[in-house]
């Protein structure tokens, strides 16, 4: 099984602010993107990585990656207007020899290698689509437009989806080739295309960096990993 990885990194990071693409924000001395690429390449299974970069940052990201010194082959392409478009553009650049494809957000820089291996292994074992998930900790309310609670959703049935999400190449190509589909994650597209999606345990350290507070949490995780804080 040849495992390829697409890293959508072309978002503007509007919720983070700061006037810079989020993937290029610094966390503990390296960009979120460098952390994410290293985290994926930490899995020995991953041999090909394609980054969908902000279109005006392709050259700078190529040079950033050339200093990374990792074994996987890295390609950088211009991303698109939506996350789904960026994944489509990344997929087009991935070698057709990749039978398993992992899609991982640059915004999840600290995903543990166990999660990457678990997702890749489940696809290797025959699952067409695999999503790492964690339980929801908040009580979740469905609300209407008037600001009234419609109901309290049964939390025990809900999970928060993380990345990397893993797919057999054929299933992902099929879902992404349907131009009308749009979703906030890739498994959402695959579900809409009618394929079953398996869940495996995610990890709270695979948290998404979305707002400024998330960067502080990510920094604390890096400090804890380096043994300075327990
Ligand atoms: N992404 C992408 N292309 C887009 C939009 C998003 O490649 N047109 C990527 C982001 O770079 C990120 C991942 O998809 O790695 C998840 O998106 P999100 O966390 O929403 O990041 P942003 O879109 O950058 O943030 P925001 O929505 O706050 O602007
Ligand atoms: Mg976004």
C-alpha cells in the first residue's frame, strides 16, 4: 500500500486574524505547516505529500519545505477558494500510485503519529473512508433563528471529527469529482457520495488551531512534549 497525503493549507485564517495565512503562523519556532508536515511524515507509511498552499505563497513554501529534511517527497501546488477546491487541486498532483490517501489540515499541527497510523491502517484493512473522532465535551443545543432552543442533542451519539481522514484513492477521487458537493470535511463529501465512513479514536492533541487561544493551547502541548511542563 502506497500512502499519499494532501495537506490543505490555503486558507486565510480569518478567525485567527493577524493578516497572514494561518498555515504560516508560528508555533514554537516553526510554522503550523512545518509542524503538520513533520507530524504526517513521522508515519513511516506516508511517502508522498502534496501541500495546497495560498496561491501567492507557493514559492516561499517550496523553499520552507526544502529545509525540512524529511524522507517523504513533498510537492506544493496552489490551493483554491474553498477547502474542497484545495483538496481537489492537491489530489490532482498526487501520484496515481497512491492507493491510500490521507487528508490532513495544516491547522492541526500536533496530530500524534498513532492517529496517523491508525487511520492509514484502517484504510489498508479495507475501509473506504476513515475519520478520527473524539467525544464532544459541551452540551449541544439545536437553536432556531429566533434564538430559541429547539432541543438538547443527545451528546452520547455525537463525535467531533478530526484529521487526517483516510480514504481509498478511488473513493476520494469519486467523491471529489462530483463538483456540486461541498462539505467542511472530506468524509462529509464521501458520505454524500453514498460510501460508508468508519470512525477510529482521535486524540485531543490533534486539536485544530482556529482562534488565537488555540495557539496558546498548542504551545502548551509542545512545551509538555519537550518535557518542560508536566
Ligand atoms: N483551507 C484550504 N483552502 C481554503 C480554505 C481552507 O486549504 N480555501 C485549509 C486551511 O488552510 C486549513 C484547513 O483547510 O489548514 C482547515 O480550514 P480552517 O481551519 O477553516 O482554516 P482557514 O480557512 O484558514 O481559517 P478561517 O476559516 O478562520 O478563515
Ligand atoms: Mg476556513
